[in-house]
């Protein structure tokens, strides 16, 4: 798990071409995981492709603080073209993370979101409607929901 003070050590990651974040582990909180992903993307402004596997089980952590941190630290991601989010539940924190990517990525071509198992069709429909109505920085961005 990379985050907080560790982000400074990773300034070398400026030229990353693909970032694949795997399951954070049982002891990690979702807030710390999403915040770490946000920080890693910040130190990699030329990143064209991101895959994030949110994974379960996890503790939520300080959701309100996590959402505020994501909203406050929103940065333009000029090169991000493809994003894949796996095991998505549609929590406030996950939605804030997706909203920050879609709203700050003018080159975004495709975002693919795959729900985690256990969501009913009505929940998926409701979350999908919210996702499809997000304000997009890229007029050509497509959001695919599985």
C-alpha cells in the first residue's frame, strides 16, 4: 500500500504508461486505498491508462474525509485515456473517485466500470444512471458499465 509520505518517494513515476492497482488487502481501508491511487496519479501526470481493482473485504475508513480530499485535490489528468474500475460498489468514496477522474481527464476515451458481485439489478440501475450523468471533461468519453 502506497500513500501519504510515500508519494514523495515516487516522483520518479512521472513517465508511467500504465498503473494497475490491485486489491489493497484486508487491513487497508478503502479511504486509504483510493487516496493512494489519487496520489499516485498525481505524481504521474502523463499516465494514459489506469486499472484499479477495489476488491473486498475492506473497511471504509474516514469516508467523509476521503471524499473531501479527492474533491479538494482534483487535478487535471491531461493524458489519461483509458480507465478500468473493477469490483465497484458505488459507495460515496468510489463515486467521488470516478467523478474526479471523469471530470478532470480531457483526453479520456473510455472508462469501464465493473460491479462487484452481490448487487441487485435495481441497485446497479440506480448507480449506473448516476455514473452516466457525470460531468465529463472529454466530450468523447464513453462510460461502459458491466
